C-alpha cells in the first residue's frame, strides 16, 4: 500500500501567452516510512510536484492518490479537510500565524486534526524540545530569528503526525548548528516511521533520505536508493597535504 | 606528510609511533589513520635531508627506539611553509573529465553519468552525517574538517546540477 501514488501527473501553466509545461507525466510511488529526496536543477518542476502532492496546486491531468484514496478529483474544501489529517507541509518561507504564540502555532494543526488538547500539548512539547525551542514557546513568531521560525514551521508540520511530511527547501534559512537540530529531528521521525517527501538542494538533508528522485525538465530522470556504507571519513573528500 | 611531521616535532621530540598517535588524536575518526610505515619512511627522508636528527634511546628488554628532533634547518623549512600562501589546486576531480570525454567513447550517457554521480556524492554525504553525529562538538578540528568536506560535496552537487542544465 503506497502513501503517495501519482499516475502520469502533468502540470501546464497557461497563465501567460505560451503554455509552460512544468511537470510532464510523473509516475511516483512512495511507500510507508520511506524518505524520498527530490533534486534537480532550478525549473525542473520539483516545487510544482510537491505542491500538487499536498493539494496546494491543481494538476492539469493525471492522478494523485494519498493513502489509497484518489485526491486530485476532490473539491477544494474536501482536500483541505483531508490535508489537516494526512499532510504536514514545510516551506522555505515559514507562514506562521503572526498573532499566535509559537506553542499555539505548533498545537493548532494537531487540534485541527482531531487530537485531544492534552495530546496536542504533549506533542508540541516534545517537538519544541527536540528542536531546542522550549524556551521560545511563549514568544510570537515575529520575535524569532529566521532559523528559529523555520524550526517552528517544521514542528508545526509534524504536529498532526501526518501520513506524509512534504517539504520544499526546509533548511533554506538555517545556520550549521540549527541545521544539525533539524537533521537530527528528521532522522528521528524518519526512524519512527514518518514518510517524508522533500525537495532540497541541501546535500546534508538529502543524504538522510533512503531514495533520491532526480527531476529534469519536468520528468523523472533517475530514481534509486542512496547507498549507506558507514565507513567514510573526510579523507574521501579532502586530502590534507 | 613531511611538513606535518616537522610541525609535530617542533612541539617536542618524539618517536614514530608517538607522531602517529598525535595525528590520530588531532583528527579523531574524521580522517584516515596515518600509515606507520609511511611515517618511518618519511622520517628517514627528513633525516637524510638534515631536517630532523634521530637519537637512539636504549630500552630495557626491548630494541632501541629512535627519537627524532627538529634541526635548525628543519625549523627554517617549517617556518617558510607556514608563512607562505598555500599553492596548488584546491580540488582534484576526475568526474568532470569523464563527463566531457564520455561522448567520445560512444557508450556513456551523460545524463546517466550525472545521476549516478549525484547518488554517489549523497552516499558520501550520508557517511559524513553519521561521522559528524558521532563526533563530540568539543573536537573542533574534527568537526571543522567534516564540515569542510560537506561544503566541498555541496559544491560538487551544485556543479553537477549546473552540468545537467547544459544537457537541455
């Protein structure tokens, strides 16, 4: 049973004078617990693809299935309801609710998905703890640095324990130490079985994935496992002389 | 290796195995352990060139060990090395040559070459992620070396993406 399945998925933007194909016939299947990284040059259709998977952009043709249910034919409101329960989304820009505290931003998706207030609070505490943000729980998003807001956005996306976490360049604003926290959390939730589909050009994050899908000109040109050897040193990249 | 050993000997005289241990302690598991044979061969050459001097030290119940001292000439060479900007290419790359020459062989598909190489780089990066998570933040030399390797790999991946754009 796949968490995500697309069949000949196509997106053509026809706002301008000339129709622009962004995604040209993608067949993608993601199994439960898989972590899939999507890479490719700019303009290869990566963002459009994950936006369609999360129902944030409409498809031109083809099918999208989420947990064995066809979703591309749903109405916008039905999609929104389903998304609350099944999808977590994190973007390069954080889209936090400005007049709510960090804690409320993170609890809200869990409550919307039907969790009890107690469960939502526990989930929020554990996520903020993992991301080193416990002390910022009562702050407003505007009082946080870019890196802190990005981590709150990740905590929020995981709050409803979604069937799939969709991410589009989630480490765009992080320095090396913050990236380390994010890497650890992603790695932990992945070990706990979280399915993840992530667009990223950040090799540190992509290297956590089980599988790499390369897009080029709107089509999949490579799809394979990332080998794990666990024997390497920096000497394989840098030769100190 | 020559100058690394001179620098370690500038701190204090040592025998070959101590030099190996000093290098290992500095880099932790972030860098391959130096080969003891190579250290002795290098020390022999440094001695021949007059940059170090070896003194036999007697040990009870064991063969003599050689302790190496930095000479004045060795110190001059070391100072010159430290004072000069570091010359030489920063990156040694075989893949790009392969990519450029591949069409001439008539068998290699450049798109496939790039895709395979990308997964290989990510596999190296995955090793470095593991290595970094096993390295104590206090081991700053090891941490900086691993982060340097990660930044180089990131540049290699960006370069691959750039090469791929040209296939359009």
